[in-house]
C-alpha cells in the first residue's frame, strides 16, 4: 500500500513524480531538502540565551510542515552563544551553534538526518544518522 | 544626557559612530534596519495556521535583540494563509501576509515603524507611523 | 573505488559518516540538501528583469560549491516577473518564478534534481528528474 | 519640489505615507532598510574566492532596486575567506566578511550608510558615514 503524503492533491503526485525512486530514497530526499532549508532559512537570525528557546520552537514547527517530515529537533548551543557573545548581548545564528535532527518517513521507512558542527572539519556536517524499516 | 544603547561597549560607539545624527534620526535608522532585517530573514519560512503563532513569537523575540528596539509586534494574516493555502497545507511566508510594528527608542525619542501590505500598490510598504518625544 | 568528495579532509568523512548509504542514495541526499538550501537562501531577494541574470549566476555559483554538486541551472521566469511586477519596478523572488536543475554526482552516479512550480498544486515541487549510472 | 520616488504609483505614496518626515530622515530610513535587508538576505550563502565576485554583483544589483537606493558597493573580504576556509573549500557568508556601502537619495539629500565589521566590538556595525545636501 502506498501512503500518499500529498493527501489532498488533485493529481497523483507520488505516482507522477516519485515512482522512479524507492521509499527509502524518498525518505532521504525529503529529509535532506528540509535540512538544507532549515540551515539557509534561519542562519543569520539574531539570537541570545533568552530568545533561543522560542527560535528552536519556531524552527521545529515550520520545518515539520514540509512533506514527509515527522519530527524536527533543534538545539541551539547555549555555551556557544555565551562564548561568541558580542558587546551587544546577541549574535547572528551560525552553523556552529546548531544541532538538528530531522526525522522523515515514507511508507514504513524512517530516516534520521543529522546536522552537527564537526570541529575537526570546521563545518556543519549533514549526514544520515540512521535509516530503517519500522 | 546621552543614553548609551551599547552599554557594555569598550569603546564609545555612540560618540564615535553616531554623533553626526540626531536622536530622532537614529531612532529612524535603527528601526528601519530591523524592519529590513525582519522581512529578509523570515520571508520564505514554511507556515500554516497552526505554526503561525510560534513564528510570530520567534520573529518578535529575535528582532527585539537589535540595538534600540523596544518592541516588535508581528501579525501573520491567518485569512491570507487560508486563501493561498496549497494542496500541502502550508505556504512560504510572503510579504502580503505580514503586518509588523517595530518600536525603536533613542534617548526620549520613540519611532513607530510599520510594514503593511498595500493592495493598491501590491507592495509591503514600510513607513514611519509615528515618531515623538515621550 | 571510492571517490572522496571531501578531498582535503583530515578525517575520512565518507567512511565515518556515509558508509551506511549507497552512492545513489548519497547523490540524492546531497542534491536535495542543495535544493532546499537554494530555495530558502534566495527567496525574498529583490529582483526585476534587469537584475535577474546576475542573480541566476550568483545562485548557481554559490550552490555549486556544496559537496557533490556538479552543476546548477537556475532560470528566473521573466514572464512571471513582468506579470507580478509592482508599482516599484521590482518584486521579491518567490517560488513560482523559479525553475532549477541541480546535478549531483557521487562516484559514477548522477542525480538530476528539479524544482519547478506546478500550477495545479500551487507549489514549487522538488523531485528527481533522473538518476543514472554514467 | 518633491521628487516622487514611486513614480508609477497610482496613489501619492510620498504624500500619504512620508509627509511626517524630512527628506534627510527619509534618506536615512530607506538606506537603513536596505542595509538590514542585505545582511539578512545573504548571510549564510555558500561562498569562496572564486564565487565572491558574482555574489557581490548580485547583492549590489538586487539591493539597488529598492526605493531611493542610488548605489550599493559590496566587498567580500577575500583574506577572511582564506582564513576561515573549511576543509571543503567554501564557507557560509558571515558578517565579519562583509563591507558594504549603500547610497540613498531623497530629493537633494544623499546618505551614505556603511556596514563594517568592528573587531573591537565583534560586531558588523551599521552607521551613517555621511549625509549631505548635494
């Protein structure tokens, strides 16, 4: 049974646009889109210790709206916020402060996409932490 | 008496960088920066009726961190959200859904900056609703 | 033979973070990240017919820097620009004006990721146009 | 003589929305909006030495479209790009790499708005470099 994620769609989007890939590939595809989206939408946002929580919530709620996204966990590193703080008591959100987990699901396949800053690489690496058949 | 808004600053930022404009001009300057920032940071964010509130809060809390900003009121137009909704139950935040008021203050001068979508112009106009000496 | 895309990396990123997926899955992963990134980085940018070309070039050059991306073709719909034009001779870039093709490559697998606005869905759909072994 | 910057407007925007401020204040207002916009639109964009020029051009051309903006000079600091470079030969554009000058004009008043990273403050400061009657 195919689980239509575009339920209200007038056309059969899954059949027309996604029949060339497997459920596993599509879970990866949708999760990866949302991870790239998250980074480039919110990087630059003014943030400090007091506003971090509300930003984490808004990021999570907005990205969960995207196709096939089951859950989005966002953690802004408060220690980093303290370290890099400017004279003006806030900074622009940057990749080294973000730790994100996005869970995407297509049919019975769940993919857990991670983004974390790898100090050794000086880079916010996105990778697939796990992918499995429920 | 000069009210230093960059209180923790090692240098005297106000004296060094802002002594060429009046308090009134600076209130306009800082409020306008934050309005431009708000629009271009958050336009494109996935949003629907359920997530709008958390996004309004996060936008407000983040922009309030900027220099001289006293308050930020953000209203995402839920009627517009319903109207333009896609088959996938969310849209990208766009200028025609946003109604924003930013209040900036320098010394005793308060500026109320507005952004609202003007249908006749098909444009999210930013202007100064009011500016006064408290 | 494994084609290391992070060539200068001190650690073996491919082995450590990507050995749980196939080359085909990774081509999809990296292409999808870049598509999500592109949309959320540039939506909202002021654009008109005169500036569209320079924006297409900058978008393409910036996204081509991301891991595994071979090519990025961006087309901003000039007809749409004319249609939606405001009284002020420019608009904010939105999803319905964008047509993008991103080509990602891992080992000998090439993925062609598309984004196009589907009128019937009122949605800028991202999908895999083709994926093949060279 | 009032120089209408919204020339094609059906309504008299200047009279309706901007008659409560002077030409000097409005030059500050429009320039500041565009500076805030520039920062928050483009921060996060992937960039390296090879792509910096095309990004500078696109940023300049897009922001010049905004009301009252005469010129936009953008310089991405190539030395900084080299310094902070990652293992992957590109970085996300951040405030410490940007040096911007925006020239706004209302009637015969020109404002030169600057953004530059002030090391002592660890902050990309926006200020008015000069404002004068031509």
